[in-house]
């Protein structure tokens, strides 16, 4: 499904200023909105979303058996609607292996749509396939697949808690409504045993820290500071078929070949799940000999206040 959005205030400035702007927004937002942020609870999973109301995220609370639809706004993510759902029959913790009847916990993206003759009748009118196992899951040797958000023809089945083989299931009417808010490979579905919310101060602090990290990564890349750039990567890094050592050698060669490098990051989204985060953005890369535009995802691990990139991937635009 096509999607389009305007640039946020953050996106209209150079990415190297992300740190300063994030801190400024944290200070000014209460005065601008007239809100009392200390009293407002926000899901910790949605650290950065779209500003124009065009970006959405789905949150699934397995304990409550509810699916929440959130919309990105200039004042942070806002609950837009909620839906009844049912999840895996084995409700004890996250999915670990194929056939354990658990719904996986984490940040996932929708890969495709199945309907009509592609979809067996028991899955209702439509299904969205999910990218389980993701890079974090593979690192932890999790197995299995075929995890979907799908419907069911028997609407009363959704009222039965924990009644699937691992998928997230809603009614036919609800999946059709949700379809209007899902963009493949862009809209996340984040699943947890019980959703965690935090106050405005904690939310802004966590948001600023990760944007600070992304700003440092981008600034080091542009300025060919290879040691600081590679310090942003985990020792277990894997991306583009390269280990961390091979990635360093590749970037060092490019630093020597190109006279200058410019990197612009826009349309930034940050989705967190405990000690893992997924950061996605539109990336425009320019040098004196090469130009590319693509959508990049960084998979980060967090240890206290430190972040490291476990993997990254880009799809050309």
C-alpha cells in the first residue's frame, strides 16, 4: 500500500543536529502544547514516529488480549483505536522454537498480504505475513515461522483468549479496518506479554539517547572518523554478508576513494523492545563518485546507556 508523508521539524535540519534538536524539543514541547507530560503515560516501544499523522504502529498486549493502534503526531504517539485479539495457546513467555504454540515477542514488520485464493478459509478474509524470525531472533537461535496477523470467519473465536497456533488473530471486519493503516515493511507490530508505559520525562530521556547515538553514527560516517564510526557496531555485527572486521575494511576503502561523503537521514522511526531497538529511516548518500537513496533499518542492542548496531540492511528506492 503506498504511503506518503511530509517532513517533520526534525527532518528539515541536518542530521548531525539531532542531539541538540531532541533536547530542545524535550524542553519546549510542554510549553508549546500546554500539556502536562509528567502525568501522561506513553508506550516505551514507540520512541520516534511520524509527525503528520500518516505513520501508525500496532501494539499487542498478550495478557490483555488487546491490539492497540497508535498514530504518530507532533506531540508523540497517540492511541487511535483498540481491537480485541487472540494469540498463541501457549501463553507462557516468548516464542523460542517451531511448534511451541507461542506468539513471538518483539518488533516485527509486515512482509506481504494474502487473500482470496491465496488464503485458506480458516484464516478469514485477509492475512498479513510478519518477518519472524527477525535479526534479533536469529541471533538467539529462535526457530519457526509462518507468524501472521490474520482474521477468522468465526467472530466469536476472537473472544476466546489464547486460541491460536502463534498468530495474532482479529475479526474479519477488524482486519479490513486495520488494512487502511498498514504499509508493508514500514508499519510495525510490537508484541509483549504486558505492555509497558512510562512518564514523559523517562520517555524523552530514552528518545534523546537513541537519537543522540544515531546522530553520532551519521556524523562519524560523514567525517570519515573510522574508529568512532566502527565503535557504533557490536562485535557480533552482520550485514551485507560482512562481519564487523570486513565492514570496517570496506568502509576504510571507500573513505580513501571518495573525496567527501554526505549522508542525509529523514523520516526517522525508532521502535524499542526491552534491550533491542529497530531504527528505520530514508537515507540519501552522496559522494563525488556515487549517489544512492534507500530505506535503511538498523538493529540495535542496548546495554545500559550504550547502543551498538547488531545488523543493518537497506532497500533501494
